[in-house]
C-alpha cells in the first residue's frame, strides 16, 4: 500500500517570488505591511534554503508559526528566523515593523565578526525589545531608508546598521544564556562550599579563603548562600559547628572545654558565646535539658 505523499513546504528566496534573488545586495529590507498586505496579512508556512530573516515588530500583533509551534508577539520584539526553518505569520492590520533578509555570505561575515561562541542566527529565538524598542525601530527605519536609496557608500552603511542590530541580538542571546546557566552554576558553587565546610569546620578557616578555593569573591559566595540557603556563608559554617557541638553534647560525656577544643575554638568562652547566641541557651543548659527530658 502506497503511503500518502507528505505535503511539501514551499522554499522561497522571498515569499511569493520566483526570482532567485531580486537584488544585487546581500540583504533585502522591507516593511512587514508591504508584503503581508498583498497576502491579506497572512504569510503561509514556508522556508528559505540559504537565507536568514530578522522580523522586527514595533507595534501591532504578529502570530508566528515556527516549526509547528505557534507564539504571539504582542509587544515590540525581534524574531530570528534561521535558514531552512519552516515559518509562517499572521499579522494585525495595524502592524508596524520590518523584515530584513540576509544572504548566506553576509550571515557568515556577521558571524565571523561576532565570534562563534554565540551563533545568534542559528536558532529561532524571539527577543523582547523592551526599553530598546524605539532605538531598534530607528535602526531598522534607517536601514530601510538606505536600502531604498542610492546614496554614496550605501552598502557600507547598510552593513554597518545590520552589524549594530546583530550586536544587540548577540548581547541579548548572551544574557539569556547566562541567565539560564546561573542557577546551575550557583548550585555548583553552593555544593562546593558545603563540601569545604564539611572538611574545614573544625579548623575555623576564613570564609575568604574558602571563596578563593571556589574561584569566586566573598560577596558572590554570600549572595549564592543567601539565595539557596537563606543565610550568609559564615552562618552556614557556624551552623555546622553547632550541629557537631549538639551531637557531642548529646551522645558523649566530653566536657565543654573538650568539645570546644575539638571544634577548634581557641577559647571555650568563644564557643559558649556562639552557642548561646545561636541556640538561645548555654552548652551546659542544653545538656542539662537533655538529661532532664531523658529522666522524665
């Protein structure tokens, strides 16, 4: 039995055009409304073999379908559409924005300039413009104006404007990547600190020295500990010391002096002062309470 043929996805240079590439430039720029109005504000799913597009929505709404996933842009945003990604749009009639199409040589040039650690043109991502909405709109408007004109050094200025836009996109991508990595990295630092505390809590090592072992600053370590444990690094160290003190007070007959010495305190008074401040009673009172509870 023959399987039904899969529906084919149209491959266009520019949507709805049969020309290989309608311009000698390495980019094409137009307003969103110019082409979408001709198609009743709907661009059906298609793809571009060797072109990347930047869709900038300044005002209005855009319903995007990218690789079968639908999203709605209801605020100013810049959408990356990589080569070969299947995408389609439905725009509101008051849409205000631009579509910039980049040919493969220009994509390669921009990527070489930006470095390959963050290939912002390779992933279909949407970046909210936020406070930069008017700034981005001015860049796209200047690019559109230059694209339509024939002034001297036109190509140089167009490529410069696209470079500025791509710097903005790459910075957004870097911030997004850093934000996604931060929780995992913070957890790794915190776990590393807990291991160091377990190893050194009897030695009264300075928090600064432990932070140095982790390769971060004291403020970074304290911020991480507050975020994940609700207390600063030194307090975590004290809690571990006090936990051991309570164990020794509960399960051994060691004197307060011996416990203080075992926990690395140079003076039993310092140990008693810390215990009283953190637990609310003295080590002796803690042990006496345990005996009283046990006898009842």
